[in-house]
C-alpha cells in the first residue's frame, strides 16, 4: 500500500508517467498495481519574499520492506521523474507501523 505524495510536479506530468511507474513499482514491491496511491499536491513555495517554483519532492508512506526494496523503489521513482526533464528530485520514506494502522476503525 505505498502512498506517494508529490510536491513540485504537476498532476498532468505525473499522470503521463503513472502507468509505467506503478507497473514497475509493483514488480519491485511484489504486489498488485492496485496497492499504490499517487497524490499530487498543489503547492506554493515562497523564498526571499517572492513566490517561486516548488522543489520536486516525493514522500512515500509504506510498511517497511527492507533496504534493497527501498533502494530499488527510489531508483525506479527517480528514473521516471527525471524522464520528465526534471533535473533532480528528493524522496523520503515514512514507515507506517502495523500496530498503528487502522482500516475502517479496525487494526489491520
């Protein structure tokens, strides 16, 4: 159930790579494509008193799968984002704890 929250990249640009991205990430994680959630947040950044472009940043919320899978996931995500002509992107992983994750009010 990886949940990706994207800032600094428009929804249409992410949509253009989303199918291939999710297909490849599903292979990396060993799960179905329907397990992924991809959100693009419209963000306004301010620096030095003026509005400026938001730096591309992706936060991935997931249940830990180990360093090898995390590295592969970051590599796939980076490859697809850079294919948009974006020169660099930062990715951070946020790990959900199984004893703190609820679905419809019940512990999963």
